[in-house]
C-alpha cells in the first residue's frame, strides 16, 4: 500500500498531524464533514467505540476520532465505494492508525455489514454520517462515479442512515449527521427511525444568507425526556465582506489543536483543550 500520492491524488491536512488521501478530481472532504465531526465529539467526548456510516474517504470518522479524549478510542468505517474505501485504508496506514481504525467495505443498509467482532455488545457510543444530499432525480449526476455516489442517493438516503444508526447505537449513544438545512427530511428521518434530536447546528456560509446545511445530534427516543428542549447552535463561515468569522477560526483551532502535544495532554488530563468553542 503506497504511502505517497499518485499524480491523480493529493495528500492533505485533516486534523492535527493527520493527513488524508483524496482524488484531485473526485469527491473531496469539506467543512460539512468537519462540523459533523466537531459536534459528534462534543456530544460524546469520551466515547470508546465510534462508527462512521458511509465513511467515504474517512474524513468525518477520522476527524471525530482525533477529537475524542480517550486514546484507546476505536473507529469502524463502512463504505460501499471501493475507490473511497481504498483511499480511507491508505490514510489509516499513512497515519499509523491500523490498531484503532477498521474500514469495512459494504452497504450500510445491510444489517450484517458490521462484523460481530467489530460491534460492541452494547452498540456504538458514537455514530456519525454524512448522507448524500440529493435524490437521483435532483440534478445531473457527475460523470465521476465517486462524486456521484457521494452527492446523490444511489445507495440510500438520510432515512437509511438514520435507520442504520438506530440499529447500531448504544442505549445512551449519540448519532451526528449532516444534511441540507431546509430539506424537511433532515428533521423527519430521525423521527421515523425512533430517534430524538437533542442538538441542531445550522451552518451559514455567508452572513445574511439562510443556513445551507445542518448538523443534527440524535439519541434513542426512549433514552431522552421528550419535553427536554434541544440545543440550538449556529455557525457563520464568512461575514458580509467574505472574511472568515472569529467563530470559524475558533472552530478551526479546535479541530487542529497543536498536533501531538494536544493529544498528549488529552491522554494525561482527560480534559478538553483550552479555547474549545463548545
């Protein structure tokens, strides 16, 4: 397995010292992935077992793992596209995470896709997902099959992601996913899966515009007081002049930390890093 990018690939910073392989002209990770990882890790910072549904090239799952405060935390990623799963495995090897991360090839709609040996008896304490946003009839499919599978619902929709999360989520676990803010399915899918939204983060890409995407953090409905109000948050990426906002810069600092020193402090203290925008 090569530890160098081919001419068709790039090797880019992801979180802390970790880097990620991506195709130059294929699907590439975005701020959507990073805010999902941020809110997931804030929801269950001491999770030992994490699952990333439709993990793609590994961006959401690995960025979440970087933020978790237990150095023993382990991640399982499920990905149907072989090209993405291969890139994710190379990223895992490059960052020497083979003892903590396993990428499983398969469809998240398959109840047997996660082998029993990788699934904790009580379920996963933290699950993440970045479903494709568009139905197959919602636009022109990209010519690149990896892009098409990441953007269009060719292997299930947000409903399938929520059903899968409910299947594997521990009784007190949390599921974080990102979806279009204005799509009614974003709120309906967790309900249909028996989940309850405990937090919603709306992300606006430019001041004055409506939120474009939203990250929802969910729990099993049976584990939450239905009258408990959800936490509502907002992140604006750029101000009216197009400059990055202070809140975005704080978010970036939280995601990058200061490399290995940040991880060492987490191991030693079990506390969040100073300046975390929680």
